[in-house]
C-alpha cells in the first residue's frame, strides 16, 4: 500500500471541478484508491464520496492506493491535484 499526506491549499478546498478531475484519474487505475479526511475514508473513484467529505482549505488529507498499479496511481493523482492547484 502506498500512502501520502497532503495539505489542501485551494482557497475553496477540494471543490467539484478538481475533485472530478481527480476522480476521473483514479478511475483509470485497477488499484483501490481512497481519500481520508477527519476520520472518514471514501473511495476516490466516487465523486459523491469525495464531495461528501467537504474538505475545506488548509486541511490535511491522506490519499492511499492499494493494488497492482498503486505506485503509478498515487504519483498520477498527486500530480493532477498539484496541476489543479488543490495541493502545494
């Protein structure tokens, strides 16, 4: 299992547009991809799950991947969230 902790720096938090981009990216991998915030963990392949977390700015979240392509999955998702300026 691969896991990273990142800080959400977008002033609006993890909102719908970048969340959709991240969900679409996560959905391309075979690995189980989860995002955790405030004691709750959801499938990062589900936009409803990600949005249900209500992640505000300056929040630390954990992204974890487990499966055959976990290394590539976690790097790709991290890069996409940086490109979307959601994380620093």
